[in-house]
C-alpha cells in the first residue's frame, strides 16, 4: 500500500528504506517465495527510476531485486 502512495507522493528517503527492507526480506527463502506474489510492480518497471538514478547503492539493490524476481 505504501508503494502505491509513493507513486503519487514520492519521497526519496522513504523509497530507500522500503527498497532496503525488500532487499533484506528477499534474502530469506520463505519471505522471498511469499514476495513473488506480492512484490510491487512499481519497482520492476520504470516508475521510480528518476528517484534513485543518482543513488548508486539503491540502484544496485533495485537491480538485484529485479534480477531476483525475474524481470528487468
């Protein structure tokens, strides 16, 4: 739900925290499997690209998440 809100009212700081949380959760096999059904499409498409283009570390986490969930 928070990701949908961020699509309308973006916050770079909050996006970074959410991406970090998803990345940590994706490291756990059980959480990773559950996330396959609920992972926000907004992180898989170009919705937030402009918000983390300048942040190399977040860009790397997002790319890793995209690889993990099979889409780029």
